């Protein structure tokens, strides 16, 4: 009499079929998703605007900021700006009193 095996060939085949079906389903879903992503219209991203005259732009910017630091004027109804040297002098005078 042949020995009886503890392994069921029917259960082994069913398990292998489940694994193969899962792999096939995963590959199919990935292919479907890849096709969908490839067909989606990509947003157009514009590049940064390049400066045509960087040294002149920097010089203009520096002049504007220095004029603001050295000048005075009204900011709004309640505030004014004064030259930085004058503001430092006022602060120093207040601290010495």
C-alpha cells in the first residue's frame, strides 16, 4: 500500500491559482492606472522670467532703498518714516534721559 501524503494536491493547486490571479489582477490594475495617468493632461508650468538687465535692476533697487532709509515721508494717516540716523539719535537721547 502506498503511503498517504499530508499534502492535498487540490488545495495546493487552489492556492497557486489564487496567487496567480492576484498577481494578474495587480498587473492589470497597474497597467490601467498607467494608461489613465498617461492620458491626463499635464499642467503647463511657465518658467521664471529672466532679468534682461540685472546690474541696472540691482542699482535701481539699491538707490530706491537708500533713498527710503535717508528720506522721510508719510506712510499712512498715523505713521511717518524718518531717516535711520535721526531715528537712532532719538532713541539714544531717550535712553540717556
